[in-house]
C-alpha cells in the first residue's frame, strides 16, 4: 500500500495515480526429463506451469477518470485477477561426428497464458523455436551460434506496476490486444561466438567473444517522465532492434582470479514513428557496460576477498527522441568490496559493500541533479548466510 503526493488539478488522473494496493499469490510446478537415444542424441523436455492471483484496488479504480474512450466502452479495472501460464520446450542435442566435436541442437517451444482480460486470439498457444550449432577445433577453440524466435507475455508487474512509483498504463489498450495488435512481445534473435582456452600471462585463461542481435515487436520499455515525483509506467513499442558485442576473459592463477568483461549494445526504435521518434534508443539500456573483478583466496581456502569495478555509460530515460536530444543519466562507475568465508562444508558467510564511494546517489541528467521517481541506492552494505543441504 502506498500513498502518493497530491496530483495538480491540471493533470489527468489515472487509476493508481494517488494510491494503490496489490496482494498477489503464486504457485507452480516444473517437470524436467532427459533421455539418451542411441549414442548421438540427447532429448530433453521441460514443462512449467504457474497460477497467480492478485487482489488490486487504487484511486479512481472503478472509473477511468478523464479517459473518455475507456469510460464510453465501459472498461474499468477489476479488483481480482488470475493468470495461468504454461511453458513447454523440447530439444535434441545431436552429435554429427563420431568425435563429438560438432553438435546440432534444435528446440521447439510452446507457451500459453490465460487471463480474464485477454482476447481469445491471445489466449491461444504461441509457438517458437530455434537451432544451435557448436564446433570444437581441438582443445582450445570453439565456435558456436544460435538462431531462433521467442514469445513473451508481460507479467503482473509490467501490466499493473508496483503499487507505488510504477502505475498501470491506461494507454496500453492502443498498443496491445484491444487494438488488434496482440499482447505478446515476440521477435527473432541471433548470436555468434568464439571461445578460446589456454595459457595467458601464466594463468589458465578462457576468452569469449560474442556478437548478438534481436528484432522485437511489442517491446516493453519503462517510461519515466523526467519530473520530480512523476509516476512511471511500462509501454509497448511496436518495433525495436538491438545488436552488440560482448567480450569476456577469465584468468586464474591458483589463488588469484581476474574476471574482465565488456558489452557494447546499440538499441533502436524502428517502428511507425507514432509512439516514438525512429532511431531513438531504448531507455535504461546503456551503450557500454564494463566490469573487472579481482579475487584472492587466502591459504586454507576458507576466506576469499574481492574487489570489483563496474561502469555503465549514459542511459537514456526518455524513449521518444533520437540520440543526443533525449534525457539521459550521466555515466556511472562504482567500486565494490566483499569477502566470502566458509564456516563449514555446507555453510558460507558473505559480507560486502557496493558503491563504496556513494557515486550512484550523485547521478545527473543534463548536468543537473537527478530527482528520480525512485531513490537511487548509493552505498549499500549487505551480509548473507548460506547453508546447503
């Protein structure tokens, strides 16, 4: 339950703007099976089912205030929702050579979501699939690639928000099934990667270089108005593209381990230009993400200490305008410290602090202080006690 500040009278009020309350319950099950067929096939099956209910209410919940079209159609938010999800997948890993150095893995998926407010067409099974190919060249080099399609239905959080700073979006009717466009996010994705294993600087080393890309329809993005105290909501963009390169390396010298990674991602709105300007970057997806982590395990193998540097380039928070003219968060580099201590074979204690110098709290937008719709964490201390049976 959350009570927001009062909304100026000149702004249209929507359900949940002033306050809202959600109570959800979810249960489900999962079944996995694997079977070898001869010496060259490994067939795997996965079935997942979940049932979730939610009791919901909020300000202006029973009348879409100032939304004339919705009122004229008699559409209001319900106070009780239920959603059933079914996810099935079947894949076969096939060895194409006697040496086992060439593998082909086709996969088929079927997904179904049933919810009171969905159209009949959206309640039907959604099908997708893909194929993966892996080739080993000796012990050092591996080339792998995958291609496929995907379907994803928004969850309760993306539809209704969090009951506080992210509210339900009454405008989704224009982008989803009420306009005949379908509620599901879908698209195609492809990646191609090269792995290398060997010795580098005296360390056991593994390096991976990967190219990836995705074309999506009904891509969900978080829309945050650049105003203090404004509420956010999820929007469905009609078409988007993303592509990029990821490079990672892990170097291990017995007690010292160094992990380096960097990802470059270019996102782009490619739709009609009605929802946003063509060429605009997707919000909260930085172009560059870099990280470096150094671990040291003390003699006795019980205590491990680490330091980590994590960097993100600027992130656009306004999806509607093309690069260079939208609101963007300033770049952020943080340093994290921590340790892991084995109390026994089954028990581990972790202590740490993220963003040691409290840089996150000082992020800016266009050179000015950023007053977000949610508080940025800044420096965070944590401790975890883990016990495994």
